[in-house]
C-alpha cells in the first residue's frame, strides 16, 4: 500500500490508462484504489491532485454505463444471436451456424420506459385534489353533518 505522497512521486499520470480501463470494465473505486495501492481516501484525493485522473475515471465509467444502457435496450426489444448447433450425423460431427432470436424481456422494457418516458409509464400518478378542506366541508354539508369550525 502506498501513501498518497509515495503515489504522487511515482508519475501517477502513467496510471491513467489503467484507471480508465478498470472503470470501463465496471471496477469500483475501491477496486481501482486497491490496484493502485491506495486507500479509498487517498484515491479520492488523487482524483483532485493528479491532472487527468478524474477525467480518466469518468471516461471509463461512461463507457461502462453506455455498455449497460445498450444491453438493457437490447434486452428490452429483443435481439438476434449468431450461434452454432452441433449434431451427430453418421458417426461424424456436423456444425451448423444458426441465428436465434432472444425474446424481449418485459421487465427491461418497463424499466426503460419508466425512466425514459416517466410521464406515461411512471408507477405513481400525481393527482391534484385542489382545496381539500373545501371539498371536505362540501361533502359534510351534503351529508347533513355540521362543520365543527
């Protein structure tokens, strides 16, 4: 484990490709810090002290987020997958390229729509009830109950 000062003496900008690559593969800040030999607190300090460090981290994180977003979209709408089927035929093995369709996942589709078109797909609806007190008094009066004011 390095102290932050030791890390800063090691030409830390040479580690930026590693930071971006690990973040791009979904590495957590704790995992990247451990790979650099830093504590999580020192990792946070390095983000502000090392030129380009935070940018490399964010670049990798954007790449990972974009991949997940694309995978979620593909799951929501379905996709084709090139595969290979293997058969036994007259004592030999035959390989046949095939194309399978992976059906859409309803949960992924709903998640996508709830987040992208929340006005139409949100699980909650906001209902404006106006002046609740006036409505309650009118309902009580209609029922023949005196207002307690």
